[in-house]
């Protein structure tokens, strides 16, 4: 507390975020797999970490552009 009774304002408070990467079955509305990472991790690598099951090739993958890469396109 300051001598005049006011409180100082903290300008830089570190806040750590997380991302939730979810694979769902659109037809049945069921979550198939989920990966939670810290916010600094690159989104595109999550597909190769088991978010998408490689045997499930009968359906399209819908993802935002952060997941697009030549390796993920294969």
C-alpha cells in the first residue's frame, strides 16, 4: 500500500495458458481423443502425436490452418 492509501497496479503479471486439441466423431458427436498442451507448443505437430488415429482414413480431417503442413497433408 502506498502512503496515500492507494494500491500499486501490477502491469506485467505472467499468465500461462493451455490448449486443448480434440478429435471428435462428427457423425456421433463423441470425443475420440484429446491432447492438452501448454500454449507455446505448435498446433500442427499434435496430429502426429496420436490425435488422429491413422487407421481411421474413411473420413475427412477438418482443422484450422495452424495444423496444415506438408507432413500432415500426407
